[in-house]
């Protein structure tokens, strides 16, 4: 679904991503893992177009997208939920969900019903301001907002960060439903190993700005965990 070749990215003079290459399998949940500071969030921002790249190519399916704007990448089929959610706190839940409608390819002008089916709490609170929701509810709103775009690929940056365990489990079940019933590919960064093992199909382990190991989630060994994840 997403294919990256020879990606290099810098912050000033600091070389953050080093000749990074990876390719995810369409229709699956892929998890990027690694210690803090290895470039995971930077990679997601490069895919979405929020950060420029110095060298390399990014493909979504058969389409090369690294030259496209953020808005064009969204229209091409990428939904993105950043770390920290970044909802609009003064807008209502429904207003937050309606904002991406202008970027839908089919020109739909109302929030798809399945968003409220996936997250019933958003329907109950659709007239409340986003800033009045709990952290877990705001994360559900952020995911729902990304899904309004009708994406082929949903990118999630640590979807369980700072959220109560029962909501984290609900989000995990939604991820599985998106993958199994709606055939949406998912790419996520996740630090919680139990969550990754339960809900992801494949893993990519990053260190020093590039992918050092990858494979089926069932093959993530204790040796790899010790080498790339333990602190």
C-alpha cells in the first residue's frame, strides 16, 4: 500500500532519516516500532507531506505522492491522525467531522453514518465542543475525522497514548474492523507492545533513522525486542 525508497530527511543540519525504505502490504495493519527519537513520527509526517524530504520516493499504491501537497495526499486516499490528536477544541464534534468533507473525492456533504456506528459516543456528543471531550473521546473524534475522507490508508501516531485502557481496546477493535470489513490499510506507530501484538499484522523496527528489521508480527522475537525496543 505504501512504498518508500531511499528516503532522506533533515532537520537543519541533523540527518534524521537515512536512506529509509519500507513497503507495507495492502489491506493489513502495519506497525512501526522503535525507541524514542529514532524518527518514527518524522517518517509519518514525511508520508503525509507535513515535512519535506531531501531525497527518495513515496508511493501510495501505484501513485507517486512525494511531490504532492498535504491536501492532495489526503484526496489521494491518506487519512492521518497525528500524535496529540489536534482536533479543533472550539468546534463541535459534528463541525470537526464535517471539515474534511471538502476533500472527499465523491463530494459527499454529510458525515458518513458508519463513523457514528464505529464511535457511538461521537453521535451522543455531536453538539458538544471538541475541547470538552475526554482524551479518549478526542482520540475517537480524531480517528473519525480522518475516516470522513474515505481513505485507502489510515495513518495513526500512537493512538493509545495517554488514554484509559478500555478506550484503547475499543480503538484497537475499530482498527481491526477497518482492516477486515472495510479493507482499509492501516499504518501506525505504537510503543505499547501488547497492543501491537494484538492488532498489527506486520512490524517495522526502526533505529538510527532507518528500518533495521521487519516481518510478520507473530515472528517478533524476544531477541529483536531486546535489541530495538528495550531501554
